[in-house]
């Protein structure tokens, strides 16, 4: 490979900050391309990385000041589709946006409620990405896809190959295994996509975007080393474990980083008072301001427990509801910020009525409030049943808010509990109410020893959760794939 020639990478995702974000995928896709570009330029190598996203909301065209480049017509079996391609350079990276114009059925929500239309949106997006490349006169050496929404691209690329590895090589990052693109079968048939024939898969998986992408990708990345191990077991791999057991060389685990400029308590102007590990006393001002805002009487003795989460069963929300109800006699206060499953929203509101001066429920998605909670919470509760990586615990630690988490996936990989002197958080297992409550009580006891607690906060704030190391690991994969296709 000639190192002077830039490696061209097309990075695709359903969401990416600052444009669209629902959860950690948005953080990831908004920050990894920049981290990779910086990493390569630090080596005096050029990386030509470009990003392509669906244009979910029509209003984004004005909002982000996007310029239309061209239109594409994609012929399905039953209907003709028209997509428009828009462009914008941000942070030195070209971003393309694909808007489904005809049929005008796409939901404005990133992940709509209608399974068929959501499957249609992402299948059409995937097919259009490959048409867009032809029109651009810019052929990527590597296409990097993320989760089921874009995994069909790996399959489409593979099915056109005449040799085992051919440009573009493809990588698929798995952020959330159980979401495989269910309900996509009729849509794939509409676009003439042939199911994959992979013996290690159960029959039902051969016609779903995520498994098809897994079988077709040249390299697969799980978003933490522990998740890569977990994917070799049936509990976490939902029937695809035999594939990972049979192809261990294809699967690596790389923990996500967070954007250290975006998440920095020293410079964060969204919080009341900036702080660092050297002046943790200033942090208290944030708690005071939050308590004022929500009408809680301020007290320094009760730890403030925060939850900042999608309200889905994956996140262990049942455990949170149970543990808070059963430990209401302890001296904590809690603020819950979350949206999602209506049953959970209702349950938190009901608990708020029972514990009015102790628990405050904010059932919404609100990035500004999230920052205020990271900056003022003493502990963040993350009893997730599974957690491929998890970013909230890393952001929380950066802000001195200590995670109480189930020892699983990326939570296990990012939270240190041993030796005691290096502790950055508290882990428990198994994921039961009893062990969660035991861990919560242990952390509250530790909180009461403020000297010890300060040590834990400082440890947490000093840990490096930036993209530095993980971007280097991705860069190694890019370089080795580029060597295969750039001969
Ligand atoms: P997941 O991607 O599974 O939702 P992560 O921990 O990887 O979980 O990432 C969650 C991201 O979404 C974090 O940036 C977190 O701050 C943010 N987030 C989650 N819930 C909310 C909310 N209700 N309001 C604002 N931000 C939220």
C-alpha cells in the first residue's frame, strides 16, 4: 500500500451529532470520524473520511443549511423511488444526507413506530448509498456501517464482488445486537435483495439486515471487548453466537470513546458552575442550582442519585423502580431523566407522587438537563441487563458522578473497582434487585465518608475516556483492510 495516498472511508450511520441523536450511536458517529481524522493527521497520513446519514426531517435542510447536490432514482419491484442527496462540510468532514422524496412515506422520526416504513427507509437508504458513490466519482476503499440500519450495505457490497476481498472493504460496528431489523423481509424483496446463505445462522436470520451484514462484513467490531466475548454466547447473541464462535478472527472489541471537547466540566457553559478535579467544591453549586430549579430543599448529606436513560427494559428500569421503592427509608434523593416506554414513564410519575420530596421525574429527552444532572449527581444508576458499551457512565465519570452499574459489557470494561485505591465506581452482579440494592447501600455508605468519596471522584475524573486509544485501534483496522484492497 502506498502510504502517501489517502485511505478513503465512507462512514454510515442512522444518527450522528450534531445533526441527529437518540442515544449513544449519535455520540459515536458524531465523534469517531473526527477522532480518526485527527489520529491520522498526527501520523502525517491523510484519511479522506466522509459521512453519510439519512436526512430524517425535512426541516433539517434549512436548519443545517444543506445544499442539494443531485437526485437519484431507485427502481423497486413495485414502485419507483426518488432520493435527493444533500451535502455539508463540518469540522473538515464532508457529510452527505439522503432524503427519501418518493414515495413520501418516510417518518420524520429517526426510528419511526411503523416497522415496515422504518425498514423501508433504511433499506432504501442503503441501496441509495451505493448509487450515490457511483455518481460521486469518489470510490471509497472502505465502507464503515453501524447497526442494522446500515448493515444491508455490507451485504450489497459483498454480493457484487467477483473476488473474496475487493474494494470497497467493509466494516460493521455492532452497537446493539438484539435490533436486527425485524420486519425487513418484504422490503428486501421489494428491492430484489437475495437473502444470505450462511449455515451458522438460524433460517430466520438469513433475511434480516444485521445478520446479513455480519455474514458479509470483512471485519466486525463490537463496542467493547467484553461485548465481543458476550456475543459468543446465546444470552447476548440472540441465536447468532455460532457464527461468532466459528469466525473469531472477524470479531474485535473496541470500547467507544467520548468527545472530550463536547463533554468537559472545565469549559461546559451549559452547567451553572464549571469545575475540575482540583476544585470539586465548585461542583456543589451545580447541585444547588438544580435543587432550586426542581424545588428540592438543598442538603449536602443525601447523595443525589440520577438516571439519564432511554426508558427501555434493556436499561434495567424495573430494577431501578424496585430498588428505589424498597430503599425509600435511606437518605438519598433522586432525579430521573428519561423517555421511552410509556409504562415506565407512568411508573416513575407514580413513584414521584409517593415520594414527592425525594424523587423528581422528568420524562423527556433533554440534552441540557442531562448535562446538569451529570454535573450535580453524586451517583448515576445503570443496572442495564446488557450494555454493549454505554457512554453515560463515561460521561458521568468525567463529571465526577459515580456509576452504580451491572457488571456487564462496556460497563465492566470502563468502571474500575479494584484495587480499592483506583476505584471509579461500583459494580454488581447478577442483575437482581437484591444485588443492586446491596451495591447501592455500599456506595451510600462510602459516600458518607467524604474523604473516600472525593478519592473515587478524582479517580473517575482522571480516567481517559477520550477517543485517543480507541481511534488508534480503528485506525489499525482501516490500515489492514486498506492493505488488502489497495495493492
Ligand atoms: P444508549 O445508546 O443505549 O441509549 P448510551 O449510554 O450509550 O446508551 O448513550 C446514551 C446517550 O444518550 C448519552 O449521551 C446520554 O447522555 C444520552 N441520553 C439518554 N437519555 C437521555 C435523555 N432523556 N435526555 C438527554 N440525553 C439522554
